[in-house]
């Protein structure tokens, strides 16, 4: 067990120190349907996106489906709104059902709201050289079905099948020609694992998100933002045998298809099982970095209610806010 723990620590340290060295080899512009990469949980975003291991409710479907297997209640509902830059909003929701020995089942939904003030143009013979064609109908969404199960008291697995689509309006390739619908859709897959080696609350595992075939608008095919993550998390207070106010530390090493390797680090301090204070940092990003937030938990007639908020700094852009609501019973 000690050798295994040492091995995990060495792998993470090696990854952290090699990320800066690889920053000159950035891979960009290689994937589409970017809305599938956005953090859609205020708790996860406040912890710097280091959420491969901590998720244990319906929100886990968007990060590591195996986390649903660790649900304590029978039902868990999750909803989130992300107020992104340029007045873009991302809305997400999930519902998970713990069927006991049969595992945990879930459904998820995420939609991108790009606003309704985008106006299209087309080539014209007037003095401006173009004419307005009206509002552009654009949008994107993904619907998923998930399943997770604990195979033993130390090992859990989970997966999700989702149908994703994006519509970017229509355009005319030549004056007087036919309108071309810019729409793509298809299936994508997520899966992950969580393992408890037996050392206090230490857990580690992995997840693969947005595995799919190629999509294509016209002649050039593209792929979804496939991301491979390895995560580790632990309540540091376990070392001191203090359980009243847990201090969770989570670290994710990330290998995305469309960028170089990244590191997410986040922490969460829980006070009196009611108030959570969170902070994190994302390494090797162009504009993202520091994150913070808080959470409130309360029980009402046997029903657990959660509210979470996250703040994310985006350098030259306005800061991003996320709001999440969770209900479990």
C-alpha cells in the first residue's frame, strides 16, 4: 500500500513539473462543441475544476459518473446556471436514483444559450455590399443517461451515453444559392472509476469524457473535446484524526485533446456540516486561473438542500459566476 501511494504521488509530481515545459506545444482549434468542456457545477468550479474524485451526487455525471455510486440518499437532483462571458449562459441539470444493489441510474441535460441578438448577413449588390437576413437561430444541448455501481467497498465504476447537438444557424454559400443548415449531432461517451486503497479517506481514479466519432459541418471533420483525467483526493484532517471540520484536497492531472497537459487543484473546508468554503487554481490556461466559492447545506423534513456559488477569474474578461441547487432525499 505504501508503494502504491508513493507511486501515485510521484506520477502527480512528474505531471505538475512537466506541464510548464510543454506549454510551447499548444494544440488548439482541434475540437468542436466546446460547451461540453464548461464546468457546470458551482462546487466543482470553486475547487478549480478538480472534481474527478469529490463528486458523489447527480453532478458527478458531468465529471466522473462513477461518483454516483457513492450517493447516500435514494434520489438526488442537481441544477446549475453558468453566467459565461459575452452574455452566454449554460444551464445544466441532473437526476440520479440509487437502486441499491442494482446500482445508481441517472439522466443529465446541458444547454448553451448564446443569446438572441445575433444578426446574419448575406452578399448583396447595394452600396454596403451586404444585407441583413434576420436573427440567427443558434444553440447547443446534450442529453445523457448514466449508470454507476460499486463493485466492492473500495472500487466503483460508472459510465454515461449522451446525445449532443449544435446548431449554428444557416448560411448561403453563394448569392442566390440555397441556404445551408449548419447543424451537427451524434453520440458521445463518458466513463470513470474511483478506488479507495484503504489509507484513511484517500481515493484516486480516472475519467474519460466526450469519447466519440467524428462530426462534420461541411467538408472538414472534427472531434469532440475528448479529455482524460486522473484524480486524487483526501480529507487532510484524517491524518490528525479530526472529523468535525473536514478539509478536502483534490488534484486532477488532465490530458485534453485540444491543449497541452493541465493541472487542477482545489480545496474545500466544511464547517459544522453546513457551510463550505472553497478555492482552487487551474494551471496552464491562457485566461483561467483562480477560483473560489462557498456552499450552504441544510436539512428540511428529511430532505437535504444544497446551494453553491462559484467565482472564476478570466483575466481580461469579466469574472464568471455559477449558481447550483441540489436536493437529496
